[in-house]
C-alpha cells in the first residue's frame, strides 16, 4: 500500500499532489491559514457592527421589491445566511436551484426557513433530460469536477434572476473559515464554459439548449465592473462555525441535519464520498476536518478517528449507488468501466484557461512592478 506523508498539524497529506511542507512538517494550507484565520475573528460588538453596516448599505441601495438574493440549498451555510438576512431585517428573494438531486430533508429545510422568515421563494427547476445527459458526459469524460455543472448553472441562474428583479446584492454562503484549504487539483474553475461545451460535444447525445450558461469573460468583466452584482460573503463578517450555525438553525426553524458537508444532495454525497475517493483518491473530508482543526473546533486526534470510518456507510452506499446509477441511466458494467478508466484532466478538453493564465501573469507583473 502507498504511504502518504501527512502534515504534523492537520490531516492533509500527499494525496494532494500539490501539497508542500516546511522544515517542521507543516503544510502550506496550515501556514497560509495561520496568517489569514485571525482576520475572521471578531468581538461580539464588532460582529454586530459589521452586520449593521452591511444591512444599511444593502437597504439604501435597493431599488426594487427585493434588496438582495440568496441561493438557498437547505444546507448549513446558505440556511444560516437566510437566518442572518432576517436578523438584519432584509427582504431577500430566496432561490432554490432544483437540479433533480436534492434530498427531501433539504427541501423541507428550505420551506421551513422561508415560511418562518416570510421570504419569497423562487424555485428554478433544471431541464432534467438535458442535465442528466450533461452529467453522464462528465462521468464518461473522466474529469474530476462533475459538480461544476451545478455550480455553473447556479451562477448563471442567479445572474439572470438578479437582472430580472434588478437586485444588486447577492448574499453568498461562501466563507473562509470552514472552506479554506481546498487543493486546486481537486476541482476545476466553474466558469469554464468551453470545457462544458467540449465535453458535451464529445460524449453527449443532446445539444445544450436550456442549461443556464454564462461565459467566463462575461462573468469576470461583470464582476470587475460590478455589472454582475455585488457578492457579499456575509459569513466572513461574523465568527462563523458550523456547530454554532446548526444549533441556531435547529432552534429557530426546526432545521434538520443531513449528515456530512454538502450531503443535502444525494448526488453530492455519492460524488464526494464514493466517486472522488474511489476514482481519484481524493477524500474531501480531509479538507473539511483540517479546516476545523485549524479553526480550533476539533483536535487532530478526533479528525483521525473520523477518517478511520469509511466515507460511506456500506449499506447506504449500496442503496445510493443503485439509485444514482438508475437515475443517470448507467448499467453496473458501464459504471464499472468509468470508475476503472484512467482519470483525465479538464485540460484534456477545450478550455478558456489560457485567458486566465494571461490574466494571472498580468496581475503578477503589476504586483511585481
Ligand atoms: Zn496542515
């Protein structure tokens, strides 16, 4: 069996091909977090002040019916964003993106939250036959980031709805404290539309017609010029932790936990806890647990104990695997071949990465000058 070198502080190891260690054996993620994490710690007074300032800014800039938009998945982060929006007396439009895989618990959480907060909810339902064909294509292509399809579509949908309702602010659940330290090789840039198109052209049976898209340049430009709205990472303005958020959500909304980060969708669970570890040897639990260690929520020993357990409970895996394969229309043999085929890089397909390489070079030059 291959032996992996593990960081002396966290549980990240050389299953991440780009990890680096200093002389003391501390990984680059721990080193980076050491300087950054402190900027996300606030006194209770400062927290209140941050939220108050944000609320004033959002309210004073609002022109239409809604002052902001929240993508609500029913998971911890987005649910807590909705909770904060209520506390800040905002009136967001909540958007639920239904890609065909959301668990009943997630949907019930969403309903509980919008009902109690009195927020409007718009549900975007994906063209399932087309989306299913795209997901099949990504599996056949052998690339790592199959979730980029959902992330891309959410991004494009939020952009369209924001425009339709003339909303400036997007309240995002992204946050440094619980999400930092994700190896870049474990995912792909979500905006890479040429990549999606090329993979679909090579492996799909349907043309992209209704799947919401947005090209990178438009996305980048609108972000730079503020045309795509302003993203507010609200959770980066408070002392955020999952444990604290879950406690509040349970109390306020009778919100239910579905177990595991991002497991609010059956597909995401299957993808993270089976597909990634089995095909790529990437176990995202290591990233999430390491973030918790650095944040002082758990000890390394506790994390190691967690990792001793299989990422998927075997009986549940059998049930979920059967469900996912049937829904995607793969036979057992077909899927076995997909799992056994050598992994491919997203750059084995068309991509607009070259534009971003030029962009990064220019930025570096500007920095060095
Ligand atoms: Zn580390």
